[in-house]
C-alpha cells in the first residue's frame, strides 16, 4: 500500500535500463515521493532489474501498455498522479529497421496517450490548471538521435534542427513534437531531455557494451559494425538519472535540455578498452587478449557516423555535471557485468 500523504508520480518503462537505475535512486533521494511504474515488460524490460524494490512501501508496479488509454486514465484517477517521467520506449535501432510499426505505436501513440491524459487530469482548459494540480509536470525522455548525424566536428545543441535517420529516431522525434505541441497549444507544463548513449549496470544484453563483455567471456567473436569508427558520446547511467532529476525539479516549462557525457569514443576504442580491462580482471584461459575476438561485420543500414552532445545549457542553468568519466564508469560497468555473467 502506497503512503497516502506522499506525492505520487507515474514513471513509465522502469523495468528497462535507465528507468531501473532511476527509480531506486529517486526513492532513496526523496522520501516524500511514491512511484507507480507502468511497464509492459516487452523483451527489453525485466523485473529482475528492480528486485531491490520488492515490498518497497513507496513503489508499485503495474503491468500494462502506455497506449491503453483506459488503463492510463485509471492510474491517474486511482493514484492521483502529480507528475510523469516518461521513459517507456522501443529503443533498439536494429529492431526499428526490421519492424518500424511497433516503434510508431509505442513511441508516438503511447506518448500521445500519456500527455493527453495528463492534460485532461490536471487542467480545466488550455493554459488553466486545476488549483490542486498547479505544480504538476510531464517530463519526456528523448535521445540525441533525433538530431541525425554530425561531421567530424561540432556538437548537438538544443537548437540543432531535427533530422532523424532511422525509424527509431523518427518515432522519438515525433513524440518530442507531440509533447512540444501540448506546451504551445494547451499550456501543459512539460520538459524534454535528450541524452547521449548511456552505459552502466542493468543494460539489455543486445546493446554494444554488454555484447562486447558477454561475447568476450564466452570466447565468441565480438561483432563490430562497419569499420568501427562510428563515434558516440557515452554517459554513465547514474549521471543521466541525476540530470533527469534536476530537470524534473528545476527545469523551465517548455524547455529542452541535452544531457551528454563529454566522452566521445569510437566503437573500436570502446571494444579495445573493454578487452584490456577484461584481460586483467578475467583473463582468458589461454591468457591471450580478448582483442583477438574482434570481428568486423556488415554495417547497419542508415548508421549515423557521429553523435556528440553539448550539455552546456544544463551545466550552466541548472548546475549539472557528470560525476563519472568514461575511465571510471566503464570499470564500474564491467564489474557489474562480471557479477552477472560469471
């Protein structure tokens, strides 16, 4: 049973990677919040990620689809939701190439359902909140992929024009635009954050860093797309969670904030670093380097060459800074996966 005198917020998709890192952090930091986790538990969501919250008095899990309007309306009414932090999304680019329709359904229609129910629950009419809901806010979590790809120089800022290149990033760009329209048309109090590539504990096995670690430990080939020179900006997941917290609490209505780690690495640099750390922490039986397992495979369709985020706005206006650099964060990450895979 949730604590009645607390503020209850709806956090979607918490059984996934970022959400499952966010919720324990948030419950510990804010003893006056209850959290409802609405998650469909698709293949990317796993309740084992939230084992530490079993029987937690301020946390409740509801299995369901963000596209199910009746369910979302019931949750808002039953639990008197006072804020939304919206993580739930289909997010794996390869899957969006194979089956774009699922991404449009979840990321576009699901976001629309949530934001529209929030408006109806909290507002009397456009630009007029009901008295008891004046401080309620909708926080939409997005991605740097909506901006497309960069050349060898430059950074994505909040002013970069949208130019999504995959069905995944197109669906996220669409959901950003829906949220923006609810600010401009109805006066709903929304904020958007666009983050760079996250890494850390609890990430799904299919993603790059867990794939490298898992295959190395099994002695399998480590597949790297194309020439391995695609560049990503890597952000430790707990640093992302702290950025989300800051924006949800203190960000300005209608604003977008980019959250990036200032850790640009090629995929080849990532795999070499991980192999070097594994060579020391979990040496192969024959004592050879795991680097010999690196294999180049056919490049992904529409594979963006480089992403990098300028987080200056978040740093200057809200005082955020990343606590981890890649060197410290990757060691914590590898140690967590050694515990999982060994």
